[in-house]
């Protein structure tokens, strides 16, 4: 018997089994549902200026599936990956297509805040959970009752850093941030914490999102001579910033470079060179995080991705998948939007970044924020944790 004929017979047998089950008491829809895959539409900037975020996120999602299998609560997980190139119009168009003709049960990804903002109304209208694994502006989760976040919230890091800087001998600072929602929010929350702690912010600089040239802004910093410069640039832009910081001689100026983890993005940290040594940042994840589960994660991730080091975007993707798996376990495989979103609220688990949970009221992530300092370990640059602030909720929502 040929292989083709064997396959045909197996297919015929499985088809008739489905019919028999449906005819034998089980409602037809339940029999069909048991067969149906849970479809996850993952929308990321795979190409374009933020492609590094897409690469990390996709690898994180795939790593979770490699570690935990492709079946959960009796349902197969099917991933549909789409490239939005980082353009909000594209993200929106793709999301619309995925929830209508694509039949996805979950939307996931969103590499930048404007991309999440553009998609939120679609999640609400379609009643499809939208798992934000990157975009970090506080208000993202308020744009739809169907949004849940597994990345981080910009005020978590910015507030923690401002507080730490004021308590650790820095009296004056300049802020230098990318001029869009998460950057402005980082600036505001850093200033709030730093000045509450007795520090003084002497200048607030904003750099364009598109094709940034840091040189004129770095000149201002050099002229101001503050104790510290607090910097935010989105993931993928850190290496370019560091290059200009060194070229302008700011690494020799005595001005401390501090920020959130975006400027020492683990994907590029090693290529930045010694200019990064001593930089202090606040963030939920560093590849050097000291836990058994993280050591296993980093090893498997690097092996699967030609040595690429996981950064905070990778764990956002990894935990986005963890969230869907845990929620499906809770609903016993029911992937209807309203049931799934309810199941996601209040979940908690151990991530490669440490213990995390989803605040049932805000649907936002609660997690440790680590104060890290770049050091050399075995000839490689790593952000090594000096201090931990436990179970940090989004300070912006707590203030409302
Ligand atoms: C954002 O657009 O929300 C965003 C992107 C990259 C980051 C941080 C925030 O590293």
C-alpha cells in the first residue's frame, strides 16, 4: 500500500470518528471545538527600524512553546506571525483582518505604544484578548478592557530610578528622552521621584523618534554639567546613543549615565564596549538575572537564536505565551474572549525575571524592578543586579 493511500485511510477514519461523536450525543459544536486550534495572531515589527524588538519577541514566544509544548488543555496552539513594520496603520489593518477572516482567539505583540493604541478599539469590538508584550506606556491597558500586559510599564522603572538616584548622592540631573508617549512618561516619573527625594532637574531634553541625532542634545548635557543624565530611548536605539555618548567624550566628563534598561538593551550591550561600564539602570529583566529558571532560559534562547542574548522584550513575549497557556488551563480550553480575559486577571507565575502577576483590577503587570549596574563578567558586559524593589505596581495607576 502506498503512503498516500495510507494517509487517505487515516484521514477518512478520523473524519468518520468526528461525525460519529457528533452524532452520538455530543453537540456538534463541542466536537468541532475540541478539534479546533487556538489561534494566536502575533503582530510585531519584524522589519523596519524596530526589527530588533520583533526578533526578541518572536524568539521569546517560540521559546515558551519549545519549553511547554504546543498543546494546552487539550487544544493545539497555532501561531500566526505578521510583520507590521512598526507602522500603526499596518498594525491596525492586520489586527482587523486577523479577528475577522483570520479567526484568531488572541491578539499578541505590539512593539511600540502607538501600535497598541491603534489596535485597542479592534480588541474591544471583537471581544478578543489583546496581550501586550512590549508597548509600555501606562495608559495602554486603559484603552480596552480586553488588554493585558506582560512587558513592563514605563513609570515602574523611571520612578524607581529617580528615587534611587536621589538616595545615592546625585543632586542634579538632566533628562534626555525620545519624544513620544513612553519617553515623556519616563521623564515625568523620573522627575517626580528625583525631586521628591531632594534632587533638582536642571533641563528636560526631547529627541525625535525618527532618525534621532543625539549630538546637539549631548552638547547641552555637557554644558549643563549635572551630576547625572537620565536617558530613555526605545529598545534597539541604545547602541547608537552609546556611540554618540562616547564620541562626544561624555563618558570621561564625570556625568553619571543612568536610565531604564532600554539604553543597555541586552541584545546589543556587548557590542557597546566599555563606554557602558558602570551605567546604572532600573528594569524588570536583565539576562544576568540570578535564578535557575533564568539560567536555563538564557542558555536555551541563545542556542536557538545563533547566540542572540535575550533582553526585556524576549521575556515579554515568553510571558505573553505563559499568560495564554495558564488562562487556557483555567478555562479548561475554552478560548472565548470574555472567558479568557477573566481567567487572565489575577494570574501569577515564576518568570525568568522572577515572580510576576497580573493585577486583576488594572490587567497590568506587577513585578520586581531591579537596579542594575553594567559590569564585565568573563570578558562579557552584563547588567548585574545591585538592588531589588519587590512587586512594583504601575505607579501611574496607583496615583489615580
Ligand atoms: C513603547 O513604545 O512603549 C516602548 C518601546 C520600546 C521600549 C520601551 C517602550 O524599549
